C-alpha cells in the first residue's frame, strides 16, 4: 500500500505532499498527504466530497463513492489499463 503521493512525469518520479488538478470551468481534484494518511477531495465550485484516509482498505470510503457512481451511471465505468501498481 502506498504511503506517499507520487507524481510521474516524463522526467521520472517526484515525491510531494499535495497535488491539485484544476480543470474545466470550476473543477478540482486534490490528493494530500498529512502524516501517514492520504486524503482525496473532488469539488465543483462550492460543493464536493472529501475522503480523509484512502490508505484504509477496511471500509474504504473512496471505493464506496466510486462503486456508487458506477452503479447509478454504468456508462461511466472504466478500468484504466494504464494504472500500474508501484511498491513503496
């Protein structure tokens, strides 16, 4: 399980504490490391959601959110073939 945030670029791996992707007219996704915990936040203007510890496999809130989105919107489902698990 990953304990850090990693950004992959054409130049290689960078270790950072926070990454925010801002896109479209008013959307953002933030992944933040605080201590040993990773949080995930997705917002659209003034509303969104935050999962405080994505490292927790037991009762993982982020996975539940993803499952709910796919369950109610099956056409949005994707299994990223580009995801590669990297060990710490």
